């Protein structure tokens, strides 16, 4: 009886915690799969960098992204690593093929 009283809530806590981790990982995998399943064409209209400073450590992180006009006229922000971001220029034509995470220059 005492073991049930002590370990029962602990088991329930870990079961709920494991369920939350599972749901979070499932969400991440779905986002990646959705991104990989897209196929689009567009043109780079702007390149931007947002610098974000961590208040606790003082370290600055760069968030690099392209603003792309899609063939259907909509605009989209495409976040990239600094190395990929530097390869693109304003006016470049892009194609994001199905099965890949990042766009390619055409």
C-alpha cells in the first residue's frame, strides 16, 4: 500500500512527461515533413538580418532570412543559416524542390 502511495503519483508524472515529449517531437517532425513536401518558385526581393542579444550571457545571435515573392504573388520569409544566406542576392530566382529543406538558386 505504501509503495502505491509513493510511486503512483511519480509514475503518473513520468507518464504525462513522456507523453508531452512525444507530442513535442511529433510536432517537430510534422513541421519538417511539411517543409520538405513543399515545391515552390520565387524571387528574392530583400535580404535581412536580425541580431538578437541574449540578456543573460550577452551573446549576439544572427537570424538571417530572405524575403521572397512567390510565383503566385505572395511574400514569404525564408530563414537560413548565415552561410546559405550569403549565397543569395536580391533578384535571384529560387526553387525549393520537394524533398529538400532549403531553396536553391536557379
